[in-house]
C-alpha cells in the first residue's frame, strides 16, 4: 500500500498550539503538507493570548525539515477567519485542507450557566467553524479540490453532564457538515467530522490521570490524516475515536409507523398505543440528506 502523502498540499489547523491540534499539524507536515498553525494561545476557558503556543509548533515542524507558518487570530470572528485563510494564501498560495480544531470550555450545569458562558463556547466552536470554513471553501471551490474536517464531541452526540453549551455547539457542527457537504459535492470537496477522545488540557480534570498513557492525542491523528487525504472519497460522515479505536457514528431513523391515511386527524392516544414501534430503532439506518425522511412517509404521500 502506497504511503499517504500531502506533497504540494496546504493545510490549516486551528487550535494547533497544543494537544490534539498540535499532533495534526506535526503529522501533516511530516508527510509533506505546508501547514498554517493557528492558535490564539488562550487558556482552556478562552482567556488571554500567547503567541508562543503556535510559534513552538512551527519551530518543531521546521526543525524536522517541514514547512509551516504561525497565525494567532481568533476563529470567532469573520475577520479572524479571513486572516487565517489569508495567511495560508500569502505563505503558500492556496488552501487544500482545513481542520477545524480550535475550542474552549466553560463548563457549568445548565441552571448555573450564564449568557456569556453560553455565547463564548458557541462563538468559538460553531461560529468559529463557519468563520474559517467560508473563506476556505471559496478557494477550494475555485480549485475544484478540498478536504474539510470539523471537530464534534461525544458530549454533543451522546451528552455529558455540565456541558450544555459545549454539547450544543458540537452537535451544531454536524448540522453544518450535513448541509455543507451537499453544497460542495460537485467541487471535489469532502466534508467530514471527527469526535476525538484524548487526555489533554481540555480533559485533564475529566479523565483520571492513569488514562493519560492510553488516551494519547496522537491516537486521533490517523483518522484526521486519512480524511484530509486525496485517498479519502467519503463526505458527510462522523467518526468517533480514542485510544486506538475508530468507528463511525450517525444520526439514524427507525422504520417507525404510518398512522392514518394522510387525511384524517391522528390522536395522541394512537401515538401512545404505537409508541414502542415508533420509538424503536430496529433496522435503523442513516440518511444522505434531510429529504430521505420522506421515504418513510411514502405510503401517506401516495408515492
């Protein structure tokens, strides 16, 4: 099997100054990519700024013989997103790969969460992905090539106590992926999402210390590198990973139940009587787009 390489490719990795993002940047560069290492250098909660985080990763890449430049803009504004993409253009002439990895945490139980704690997390994770991806997609569309990876979380896909803001933002990224994949499908742009698990500054007070050795950030890099490669042909998929395990997860629908005839009223008592069949996930399957759901309604729609 031929090695997966990125020679001639230009990659942007946001939040690449530490942890998982750092590993993505190092591994992409080691395989020939020219990398923009974006990191605001903020603390885990988004406070402060320190350019040395991105600079250190750039220095590591250059010391190993690779090519990289640093960018210190926040992903949470349109100007910041434009600046990040422009850094790639100014240094390397284009953008082929975008890994949306930047993130912060402001954990708090729902009833104690402030508006600011909600807004900050949504801005960095969800709005930030929009702010960087839109200018990148413009270039990818013109070049008829691109690989985009969003970063979701099991906290959004499955839920986690005290992370309603983070979980909502992370699940929102799946909605962004599902719509964007359709809009760019004709331009050889593949859009996928990962939900990584690693012991890092984001999770050091969540996982016990004895998990650090098993949940290395670098175990998440192989999936992202594959999705960022020319060899990858899938779009619109979500992969959960950690400790060397990789698997696809998806929003699915069960077969459900058709009630009525498409004309008469339906009562809540009928829902009650059929609830086990309605809520069951036997023979569940994922969908390529939102319109797939009409297939279940076909008997009532006369199709």
